[in-house]
C-alpha cells in the first residue's frame, strides 16, 4: 500500500486536483477521473484498465482493490479525497483513466447530435438515455459541456463506455453527410413524433436548453416533429425530449 498523502501541496495531489477541475488539462492529457463504485464497475466491465486507483484513507480496504492488484494505488487523507470529489458523500474510490479512443462504425444507423448543451447534469442524462437506447454515436458541438468532466461522467452512469462520443463536432457537416433521416423537434411542427416513421437510419438533433437548435442546424434537419404535450406546460427539458425521441425509435424498431 502506498504512503498516505496528507498535504494539499503534494505534487501527485495537485496534479489530480487540476485534472478534476480543468477541461483543458483533461483534453491535453486525454485523461480523467472516475468517481464512485458504479462508474468504476462500468469502466471495468467495458474491458478497460485504469492508470491508477485513488482511495480515501477510510476506504483503503475496499474489496475492489483486490480485483486490480496490478494497478498502482494512491492513498489520500479523507479531507483531500473529498476535495477531489464532486459529490456531497464521496464513496472513497476513484480511478485515473485514459479517455478511450473513439471508434465510429462505418455506417452508423442511430446517432444523436447535441448542440450547445451547457449543463453538465443535462448532458450526462442525455448520454445515459442515448446509450440505453442503443445510440451508436453521439456528436457534441463545441459549445457543449466537457463530456469527460466528473459531473457529466456521474450523470452518464457508465454511458461513456457504452456509446461513442465525439466532441467539438461540425454538426452541420454530420447532418449533411448522414444517409438517413435527420430529425429535430419543434413545438409548432405539424407532424407528431409518434406518427413518424423512425425505422431505418435515424439521427436526432437536440439544441441548447434555452434557445433550442440553431437556425443552421434546424435547416440541415430533413424532418421536424412535435412531441405531444397534453399537460399545461410550455416545453420539455432537453434531456427529457431526447429520451422521448430515442425511445420512440426503440419502440418502433422493437415492437413494430
């Protein structure tokens, strides 16, 4: 077991702190931190091996450590560990990992385009819905939150290892090159999503939480649908709207 680190001025701790807080550092190093047992197990189940295990002093006998005897362990005092974690009640375990390389299928049949989704919780939830529905690739515009930040990772609950995520994408070019239907939603669209044919290659485009899709991406979509809302509300949250769309596609392709 490694020596216990108790000082915030320790070189290893300072490097981890910078990685936890800085999107540019994560992009430069192509590394990030996974916090919590569920994420750790999802990462391992996907066949990946971490660079390092970071463990709080109170969790230094966690049984997961025995499953990865070849991986270096860094022990932190509880207070230091808690400053790395974005949650109120940390589990005491983190992994330092390499961000997996992207592998895009030759002809993906089901993709999602996310434009300027700025809230990390929303983005994590959208990635989770997309992965659960079998989306093969999620393309993120430059204006989106950092997909590999601790908050988005926690919101994704393992989605990052179940679908391909491409950041800083030219969504217009992706939409124009996609061979199937590129679908967007609008409150005033005459056709209901539930009356649309969503079989075959499908892309769903979802825009910013406040402003929706840009005019350019909306114009690049080949089909526009409305989501029926009989209740007395103005609109759906972007993450909820995406979930409705992708699972309507699942319903159509699964049940006919």
